[in-house]
C-alpha cells in the first residue's frame, strides 16, 4: 500500500509539469535557453513582424526586453490581441516559448533595421487572383468577411503580417506556399485589398439610419 501511494504521488508530481512537443518537461516560469530561443524565434516567423532582434517594425511592436514574465508571455502568444495571429501548442510549444522569452529578455536592439517596404502590387491582377484562388469563398467578394472568414479589406493588416499569415496561418485557413502564391501574387492581392472602397457610414444608409 505504501508503494502504491508513492507511485500515485509520483504520477501527480509529473502531471503538475506540462510536457512540450518534443517530450521535455517544462516547469511553468522556468528559465529558457537564449541560444535555442534565438533559432526558434526565427523558425516561428516572429522576426517577420518584430524584427530580427525584437526591435519592432512597421508591422509589429518592439518586444525585445519584454517586461512580461514567462507565463504571461506564453498566455499572450496563445491568445493575443490586435492583428497578431494566435499560436497554439501545435505550432510552438511552451518550452520553445520559454526559450524565445529568454532570447527576447537578452536581445539587443542595436541592430535595428529599416522596416520592409510593401512591394508594388497590381490591383487588377490581385482581383483576378482573389477570385481564382477562392479567397471570396470565406472572405466574401469585397473581402468584407463572411460566415467562414473575417474581414480582410479595406485597410488590410500590415503586409508583413499579411504574407506571414498566408504562409503559416492558424485556425482553419489552409497554408499557401510560394508554389501556389508567389510573393508577387501576395503583393497583387494586397494591392486589391487596399483598393477596396470603404463602406458608407451607417447613418448615410436610409434603411439603417436611426
């Protein structure tokens, strides 16, 4: 009976610590590995919006030297606000986020780079691609959003986030590799979204006016 009690206690003790995708136990708030975090930061695509050292770009804020603790950092990545896509454990484990957190806490912003410019896109080509690829099926004809997808135009999210999300989306949206949509294709679709007219104000529509 004593051995059984010890075995049950051991199981409970192990269960108290989450296990990441590669099977390593990760105690909440445990210090991460900075070197591993730097490589994971790039692999997860964080630098696309936040810069190579977390210094921030036009597409995303500065996160180097983050003041969040590890649990708070992980919680935000799982359920972010704004236009940042959520990253579930299937995309990046808690252990990997702990490592990224360690990298960001020690990252230097001295190597800040100019934010990437939006490549020139062609509105007509983008409109044709939007229909050809089937974007309208989820986001509606004018990108206003529908039952299966959110509004993505006009005034789309910054291009860096837009392209990164299309390549590695979360939720039910399938990924579109460069073989399916080239970078120029993405720029064309983005130009089309930018060209869409703003909807009229509600109070200018007689049927909807108060």
